[in-house]
């Protein structure tokens, strides 16, 4: 015989469950409508998608316009729904601190001793540095052709050309990863071997890393090297350039003091994971009197430039130098100017892949194309 007391209260229970469900779904919308935000720091600094207009001026109603609006609105809502930052923070805390798992395995790989590495969603950073993914013979032929074309162009312009690769963290500290290197060469190793066969010296910026065995060269929680790694990358670059220009001044490691008093550094990967490790930030300060001064910017920042517009161009002048160097760079060379600018009459940094129009405009004596190992595929694109 059924228990009528239970049946009597079941509608009430169902009503409560439905009410809780509706309220749970409605709370983010209410917070969004009233613009209520929690002050939670997020690593995602990109510009959020704006609310799309249903119909633009002079547009007529059509299936395509409705479908386009729905797609754009989905992007807008994903970026702006209420309690977004709080929910992400809760998710990360739950996964990392309670479940002890990686919340973004497609983005990051957790290594030993609290080391964090970029995963394959960032230009196949793991599979390429472990020799799992390689260039095909056709791709190596294309890269070789691009370099030969560059050499011919720069020789015609009487410009000295250097290609430098900033090593990936998973290459330098691969022993901290739970993934072993395959027996096959990495993309960097392939390119070095192929270009060496045509007499071109690719500069591997980790060549002087073995000169420092005591201090770390990369941050544990950042995808980049620290200023000690930057210095040794600078040293390798300047030695290569100095072989053609022996008059250049190359500062030694002893020419800088090391400040390691700041133990609150949080790397870019740690920020995305909402972690707050207390990591040491090494700052190198010149013991010599700096001779370079920063000059005003002259270039228009490209519309598609996705970083801080102030970082697109930096230029310096040194009254004691004689040569002008133009460096196409990425984020690895963010602070290299403090070293390089002391050796040249004029130093120009452009955050971009190589661009012929910039070279024609600047008329340098030396051009350096620097890129991170994980973006080595950019060598498949010709000088444009």
C-alpha cells in the first residue's frame, strides 16, 4: 500500500527543486543586467566581444542575418555572462585544490617540482620540442628557399641578416616534464641541420645556457625565460653578430648586479590557472653607466596587433655606436633592449614577423629575425 504522506509532499519537493533550478539559471542573468561584478583578477586581458546589433543599417531581414546575429550573440554572452569570473575561479579552485587535477590539459602540462609548461594548444609546444611532430621534406625545402631568398635580398641591400631562435621552456627543462623526448629530431634540430648544409648559421639562443649552472633561466610558472635567461640569449646573439663586427661591445654577466629580493612573481600560466605562487623574480641592473636613450615612436601600430600597442615599437639611440640594428621580435625579447641597445648607434625593436616595408623604411645595417621555438613554422612564410 503506497505511503500517502510521501505522495502528499512530493509536489512540494518537485516545486522546490524547480524553483532552485530556475533561480540558479537566473542569478547570472540578473548580475549581468545590473552590471554587478566581483573584483577577481583574470589573466585574460583581451577585449570582450561587444553586444551585436540585430540589423545593421540598410540591412533587410534574412535567414543569414538572423543566423549571424545568433552566432555573434553567443560569442558576446560567453564573454560577458554574469558571475563569469567567479565561476571560473571556483572551477579552477575545485579542480586544482580539491581534485588535484589539471583544469586545462589542452593548454598546460604540470611537471615535477611545481613546473608548468605550455601544452599543444600553443603551436604544438610539446609535440614539436619532443620530436613527435616534425617538418616534412617539402616544408624544409620551403624554409630553405625562404632563407636563400632573404640572403639574396639582404646581400643586394648590403644588410647583414641573422636568424635567432629563442628556445622553448620544454626544450631547456624537458626533464621536468612527464613526457619523454622521442628518438626523432625536433623541428629546430631539423632546420639547423638543413640550413647548416647551405652554409647558413641559425643562432640557437640556448648555446650559452651551460655557462650558468646555479641560477634558473626560466620561470616555473611562466612560458618565458627570466632575465638571466634573457642575458645568456643576448650573449649568444651578440657573439654571432660580433663575429662580423668585432668592434661591438658585449657586456659580460659580471657587468650586472642581480636583485632577487622579489619573491612574489606570478607567471602568465599561473595567472590563467588562478594560482599565486611566490616565485623569485631576478632583475639584472647594469653596473656601468647606460649610454642609450629611448627615442619617440615613429610607426603606426597595425590594426591586428593583439598586444599592448606601446610594445609594438621601441627604438633607442647611442651616441657612441656606429651601426643600426633592426630586430623583428616576439615576447621573448621583451626586455632584451636593456642589453642590446648599449652596443649600437640605433636599435629598433618591432614586435612582428619580418616585414620588407619596415626594412626599406628603416635602412638598417643589421637585421635580426627572432622568434620562439614554438613559432618556428613562421619560417614557412617568405619575407613580405
